[in-house]
C-alpha cells in the first residue's frame, strides 16, 4: 500500500498536555508518561517544559507534586488523544480514589489547537488552567519554544494569578 499524499493526510494539531506526579519516583513517572505518549504512532513530541515542584491544590494533605507540560503534534481527535492519555495513566498505576488526591501520574489535556469543546468527558481549553500557576508556568515554558506570541498571552494571565511563588524550578529542560 502506498503512503498517502501530503494533502490526503490528516492535519496535525498542536496540543499541550499537563503532567503531574506526587507518589513514588515522581520524576520517573513523568519520564515514563512522556516515553509512552511518544511511542504512540500518531503522537510526536514537539516541546517540553522544565520540571517544577509545587504544593498540592484542593486536597492539601499529600506530598508535593512535580509538574511539567509537553507539547505534541497529533493527527488524532481530542477524544482519541484523551483516550491515549488515560491509557498511559492506567499503565503507570493511576488510581482515582480521592478527588485531587495523590497520584502516580496525572495527564491533563490543556489545549488542543484552537479547539473550544464542552463535552461531558472533555472541556477545552482545560477549565481551570487559567487560575493555576502550577499549570501556567510550565505551559508558558513549553509554549515559548513553539508559539512565542501565544505564550505572551498566557504570561499576562499568570501575572494575575496567585501562588506563583509556590512553583519552584526542580529541573530545567534537558
């Protein structure tokens, strides 16, 4: 079978995925999640932020998180990408026992191109990302490498968000 012509291929979408871990070897869970995502045929890693250590939000009686954001290009739909992300969470032992509770890995689809979606299983852009410094700081970090003008918009929002001082660089981008 011949490869499809360039104009027959599905268009690539640039998506941003937030990653967080606060159980066990947090850094390893982040690395493994990225590796498993990159192994998917229709997902290509485009950029990654540094890793940031942050205090928990919501349910605060738990260990600090390591958070980061990766940018990927994909020909998948937003729902298909979410399904792949959830499969990675399951492979890495994610348990959903306490809302906002401890987890080996948490993957959140933050942005999917310019798509606005309000479905029961997926809201885009992510509904709470604009109020969370632990999401905005690594998002801007990953986005600046690919979309500097768009990153400026998120940096302006970050200036209005509380809690920036609780987002500490744990490891710069490799």
